[in-house]
């Protein structure tokens, strides 16, 4: 059965089984509950959460993960008490001021995606400077999703796609839209992790998570240490990704890959 090009699905080639995920996307949840358990203000949990971010970046660098995308602030998080929002913004500013030189030295390229226009000018300038400072790195592509929402992303991409090509008689393709999504520079996430026990996507990368492997853990973000991260990667490595194919087809593709002569690899 032939496929109409305009309706081609993003179904991809089956990746090598047991491989380290190329792209990991994480909803870092549970900071508030971590603090509450200790009778601390919620902000203490967010502060502690920054240390986990540092550790997770280190693990990704060591294990050869190429893309790490972290949900730091959703478009819905503005609904939180004003004081918490303001403290989160201050924490973001502080992290940009203190962490960027380390990222640069470690070969990490930083990007921030989301509707940044709602942030104050100081924060917007810091983001632009941090992105510029790390622009030539490529050991790890670190993306922070801030004031990000999956529906917002799809809509802004659609608007930009229609501005670029207002009239396409053959119809627009998935590729036309994908080119305008915030994460167009990255492959789709192989592994999605959510800490903190909730089993939902909370308007994160709605388009891009179509075929990601999902991993939910009760561990709260401030306690998500190296062992917890490695457990998530190991769980991923044991999964069989089929992208609609049968198990037998996947096994055949893997055998063919193993038998492929070096020169053609
Ligand atoms: C996630 O932790 C961090 C942000 C949303 C900024 P939470 O603050 O949502 O923590 P819980 O869910 O209340 O424990
Ligand atoms: C999702 O966490 C957003 C981030 C981690 C930044 P929330 O804790 O805000 O999600 P919901 O609203 O409980 O689903
Ligand atoms: Mg939460």
C-alpha cells in the first residue's frame, strides 16, 4: 500500500536495540512534596532540585546521551501563588548566572524553549547570553522548557508554517509543521521520564512524545540521583520499540544490522 506523501507519519527506522537513548525528556516533578516532607518551604525543594539537574547533566555526558530536555516551568505554572512564581524566576536567573560557565566548559549547548516574551527583560537577556556563550558546544544539547506548553508549541508552529507557505495546494505535511516546532533541531525524545508519581504529560511535548518510551517513577525530583537515572535508562534499554511493526520484523532488522559488513556501517 503506497502512502500519500502529505500524510506520511513520523514513524521512524527501528533504532538499535539496547542502545542508550539519544534524547531524554524529563518532567521534573515533586519538589514541593519533598520540601513538605521536611517541613520546609516549597522553595527549598526547588533549590534542591537544581542540584539534581546538575547531576542528571553529568550522567548524560558520561553515558553519551546527546539531547536532554527538562520541563522547568509550564505555561500553566503561572497559576501558582505569586510568591512561588517570583522565587522560581529568581532561581532561574541565579542558575543562569552561576551555571553557564560550567556548562560551557563541559561542552554543553544550552537552549531555552517556550514563550519567553512573558519573562522580564533581565531574564530574557540572560537566556540570550547563555545560549550565545554555549552555541558552539555539542557534547550535550540541553534544553530547558520554560513557559512552555505543548499546545502553544503546535499552534505557534502552525502559525509560522502558514505565514511561510500560506497556500500549499498539495496540503501541509508533518515535516512542514515540525520545521517550526520549538524542538525542530532535535530528534524526538526516545525516553520520557516523569518523577514525583503523577502519571500525566501535563502539556509537555505533545507532538514529539508520540512514540517515546514512557517512564514514571514515584521518586521525587530532589531525590532522583544517578542510580535512579541509570535505572530509567536501563528500563528503556530493555524495551522493544516497534513503531507499528511486528516483533519478528524488529528482530530481522536487528539481525541484518549485526551482519552488516563494517564498510557499509
Ligand atoms: C516541579 O515540582 C517544579 C515545578 C513545577 C516548577 P512541583 O513544585 O510541582 O512539586 P510538587 O508536585 O508540588 O511536589
Ligand atoms: C509540570 O509539573 C511542569 C513542570 C515540571 C515544570 P506540575 O507539577 O506543574 O504539573 P501538574 O499541574 O501537577 O500536572
Ligand atoms: Mg508538581
